[in-house]
C-alpha cells in the first residue's frame, strides 16, 4: 500500500511542536475536499499560523513545500469524492457557481483602473504560466480587435527579457490562478522595481503576486491539484477578460468601433 500524507503526519505527531499540533488537528478535523482548494495563505490563515510555520511543517513531513503537501493531500481523497450524479451536470454546476461568484466579487473601480492603465501604456504585455498562459493569449486576441497593441509571450525567458526593458510608461497584465507561480512572481518583482504598472488577475487576493498589483482583479477559479486542467478555472478567467475588454472598448469610444469594423472586414477575406 502506498504511503499517504496521513501516514507521514502520524509518524511525526508525537514529536510535533505546539503550532504543528494545531496544524495537524486542523488537517484531521476538516474535509480533504475543502483543504485541497486552499492556497498556502488561506490555509495558514484558517489554521492560525504563519506561512513560514506551514512551510516548516511540510518540510518536516519530508516534502519540498506546500504544493507537494497539497498534491499528496488530494491523493488521499477517498472514493466519497467521486461524483454519483451525472458528470456533465456537475461540471455545469461548477462553472455556473464560478461565474456567479466571480461576478459577485467584481470591483468595477479596479476594472476601470485596469482598462485606463492598459490604454495609457506605451507597451502592453499579457503573460501567464501554464493554463493561465492561455488566458493571457486570449486577452491579447480580444483587445487586438479594438486596436490595442497587446503582446503575448509564451517562453519564460523572453517574458523576463521583455519585462527587463519596460518602464513606468508600460503595463503588464499577469494571469495566475494561484498567485504563487515562481515565473510570474519573478516578473512582477522586476517590473515593480522598474515602476511598471501591473494588472494582476488571480484567485487569491492575499497571494504574493497580488501584493505587486497596481490594479487587482479577482477570479473564483479554485481546483484541486489532480484537476488543475479543469475548464472551470479558465471560464472564470475568460469572463473577467470579457468584462475588462468591454471597459477598454467603452473608454476608447468611437476609435474602438472604427478599429473593430476594420478587423471584422479583414477577417471576412478569410471566409469562403
């Protein structure tokens, strides 16, 4: 039988410090299905310990960090987590919930601010790692039709190179569901040091990445580690992209209409 995260916890339990026992008690008394959706910031806040304490606890379990802890925790989920009802209905329910929750948490002042930063920028880049890179590319595709020269770069090396050349006259739009992706954090750190405006689109408002935001947009897009490719997260991001794009369109006025017409006619030539 494979060793579970709970086996590791039981091995260190008698040697645990006072704060580690608080963490262990929390883990043993809460549903795995709820815990695997929490970022390290959210988990630490709910337990009542610092993030550094949580990281030390993970390492005491012989893990590299919180991501591995969360992954092993998700593997420990029992068959109770399997869906008895029609899976298509369940997925639809998840998507509707994610969209409604994202809508309910919209901060239009941040949407307006983000649109203004993008339109005033000399250069605009939309970046993301992994699945969030798809959202970044879609954002560029969307606003290009309005005449916004937004660039998307997939390669992490070129993302850093482009960032190093930006100034306070430029804007970065960063997509990261977790708000803790190393590549995005490095980019945000360098951009912030150069005074670059940062529009951050993330699931975790208290994440390390959110701390760099000039404008902060929230998406409800939680997923378990073993379901990280779920379309539910992407749906929330695409919704925010549409909302932000509409605000950009609104602020551009008649120029957006003119550019959109040109784009539509250009694309018509590709149709039979």
